[in-house]
């Protein structure tokens, strides 16, 4: 189970001044249900094979479909010493619901 301090909710992300969001879902998932707002798409398998894609001096929020895969990826990066990575609670559906209301 992921450390709760490594997770962040949508309202907290929206209050952040500078944040990098990475959608780690597959291309098929992204095509079926796009993530609203500014973000990058780097599938989880590629991201874990290219850890240099995460900049340790930049707050990075990982987003998946429900928060499970982003939690696993966040835990992996945290164990590598990258403390600026967080998992979005609830994933893409929760993000899109709140994002489109604001």
C-alpha cells in the first residue's frame, strides 16, 4: 500500500502554482478517455524504463485510471530517492470531473 503522504487530491493539485502532470495510462486508455488540462502522456512502462523523465526539482503528479498504477509508479520513484513525485487520488475520472467544473 502506498504511503498516504505520497498521494495528492485534485483540489490540492489545482492550488499548486507549478506542477507537471504525467498521464501514465496506455494509449488506448487515453484515446477512450482523455485527461483534461495541460499534461504529458508517458505510459507507465516507458516511464519506468526512462526514469530520467522525472525531474527531481519539479513537482510531478502521476495520473492513471484510478490511482493504483500511479501509486505503484510513485512508490517506485520514491524508493529511488525522487521525493517530488505524487500519485493523484482517484485518477483520471476524478480529475476530469473536478477540472471541468472549475
